[in-house]
C-alpha cells in the first residue's frame, strides 16, 4: 500500500503541474526550454555543492500518528503524502528541475505521467533497497558514504531528462 500511495502521490503532483502548464503555453517554446535548462543547471550546481540555494519545501516530517490510526490506510496515506513531495522534505534539487520541466513543457500528459511515476518510484526505492539489504544499519552507513555522489549523478540524469521533456 505504501508504494501505491507513493506512485499515486507522484502522479497527482505531476498531473497538477501538467494542468498548470497550460498557463505557460503563451510563452515562446524557446523561452520555456531556456528556463527549463537554466533550472536544471541550477539543480546540478546546487547538488554538486557549488551553489548554495534554499529550496521551497515543507521542512517537516509526516506525523507518525498517520500510521498508528490504521495500518493499511495509514501506509497508503503516508505513501501518498510522501509521494506528492509537498508534505515533507525533498532534499535533492533534481525533483524541482523535473517539476519545472513538466510545468513549462505544455506538452502531452505522457512525460508528466512518467515524471510522477518516476518520483514516486524513486522515493519507494530507498526503503525497498534498505530492506532487501538484510542489514539496514550497514546499508545506511554505505549510503551515507556515497550519498553525495549518488545525488549528483541522479541530479545530472534527471536534469538531462528534464531538458528533453516536451
């Protein structure tokens, strides 16, 4: 249920951004693409540590009592709220670059849907891999040592994808 919630939350956010993208279609395509590239570059520079930039976010955790009320519904709600990206921390810059790309693309819904599913799946990947590792504490230590590199590589890949969104 948690993963379904993550995917549904990501799709909802992407859908809202896609709907709002119609407001930006009067801007020339070249201007919109230039803005997408500029934001993607800022995201990479921020994740590389070259640029200090505060991200707009709801800097708090989803309350634990969401899970205590009802396990199945709570897991779905927790995943959904985490999947939207608006109720908790989003520390990497890449999702912001992709959100701007969806918002400014003005294109078909398919890339927006892929972005939303990708965000939800990406958020589901961390706890799934930690659980599959068999030793969560060791996995945490390994991740901590590689987190900056992983974040930067993901930022570059997502920035490249954001620049290609139409």
